[in-house]
């Protein structure tokens, strides 16, 4: 392995670690994971079944109330309830079930191979783009499409072009229609258009699958449910739109907080060549950030408020992240690494600050910015002496 970049210790968050340190971190994290796997049981199964039961009752009840959405109190209550139900289904249930966190239960109804979520993205495509690509190439510029979704500049080392000036606007639009942005991302739309692959049988099959899913979602929310409301049809249609908008904005904010606040590292493609498991673990540690808050907030985020723990152990039950977070944080402290965390307002503001900052050239108004750390693969005398 070779040093990718000669940075000072202050700039490189792992310059003080030896290869042996990094592999020891990996072994300690493996031990934390093994402890949770051995302890999984009925209480965990009861948790996810309860969340699913609550979510379904909340959605059904909210849709029933919206049948009378001609009356303002019913519209407000039904819209709020449906928004929360959609957030729960996408975040704590759909995202985590499709990660395989509950496959050990061997329940065919709560399994990554059978779950289809309330979202424009077909589960099959999402699992490929998210589980296989994003979690493998976390924060690797040019490999992880979750990092900027292909429309934003995400690191100072990326060449600035005038297009990036508008990235705060693109990011806001993407937030409002996030489920459709993710569907396009799952299709790798930008890459396939650039490489002229949109006429291939494989792309056409995926596009057809996505359009069918979008049609199914739109029919449910914007045709069937409003029509069932009779005189309240237009009010119910508006309520469904607001609920989807609220869910999209919330989901986008949570995802942004997990990988984009100031202090989170991005990585070069070359930095993962020949990557060991210990190095993969360290990349997840440096490339993720947490959100502090109440238990209700953690559930509403799908426990992605523990994004660091989730990226270290994406297939562990989400209800266990809060339990292991202190152990992971202690590991960070012991090895001199920064455990990036903060309140939801702080992390959202930090992420948007970065979006705006990177929309401008590095030397805008004579402002010099150090590149986001791209950690060296191993320690060397030249790095230490720099």
C-alpha cells in the first residue's frame, strides 16, 4: 500500500494510526457486532412487529379521517397522521427491512427479499444502488452516487464549473421530490444517458419497472384515495401531496445529515484499492455523522440518527444502534478519531452550509479552503514529518 497524499497530521485524521491500529479497530468492531448477533431474540422481533403494526394502523386511521377532509380539523389530523405513517414506513421499516436487518427472523412477511415499500423506487433497484453500491463505496467521490446524487459538487478537490452555482436550488428541488430523485438515481439515469445506454434491453426493463411503481404509487395516493373521499376528493388529494412532500423533506434532511455535514470525510477512488476490512471500517467511521435527539426522533429517522453505527453494521437490527453507540464512540476516542455528531438543526445547517460553500469556487472572494481530508492508507515518515 502507498500513501495517497502527503498531508499534515492536523489535516489527515488517521495519520497517527499504524496499519496494525486500523486492523485492531476492525477486530474490536467485529467483536461488537458478534455480541449483538448473539443477543438477537424475541424482544427484537417484537419491536419490529410492533412498529409495523403501529404504522399500519396509523396509516389506515389517517386515510379514514381524510375521507372527511372537507372539514379542516379532519384534514389537519389526517394529513399529519399520514405524513408520520409514511415516514415510519420508509425509514424505520422499509429501509431497515430491505437491509436484511430482520432476515434472521425467517418471517417471509418481514424479509429483505419480499418487502416492497411505499416509495417510487422499486425495492429491487433500491437494494442494488443503496445496499450494494452506497454501502460498499461510502463517500468515495465518483463511486458513491448518494454523495451529491450526481448533481452536486461534494469536495473542494472537485473541479468547479459554473453549473455548481445553482446546486443549492437543485438540492432543494431534489428534497421536495426526493422519492423521484432516488428512483432516477437507482436507474443511474445520468450515467446511462451520458454513455448512451438508454436503448439497451437492461435499461428499458429497469425503466419500465420504475414507471410501473410510480404509476402504482400515484394511483393509490392521487386517484383511488381521493375518489373514495367523494366530496372531499380535492382536499384528500392535497393531503396526500402534502404528506408525500413532508416525508420527502424529512428523508432528504436525515440522509444529508448522515454524510454531508462539515467534518465528514470524502475519499478518492484510489484510496480503496486493496482495501482491508479494517480500512473499510475506518472509512465508514470517517465518512458518517450522527444526530442527537429523543427516542422518538431516532425512530422517526429509522435510527439513521446513528448513521455511524448503521454504516459500520448495516445488517444489525436498528433498535440496537442506540445500545452500541457508546461502545463505538469510546473506540473513536481511544484511537483519537472524531465522532461527528450534533443536534438535528445543527447538522442540517452544517450540511446546507457545505452545499452552498461548495457551489462557489474555492478561492471565491479570496477565501482559501483546505481540501476535505482524503486519508492516507498507511503511515509513513514523510507524512509524519510534514
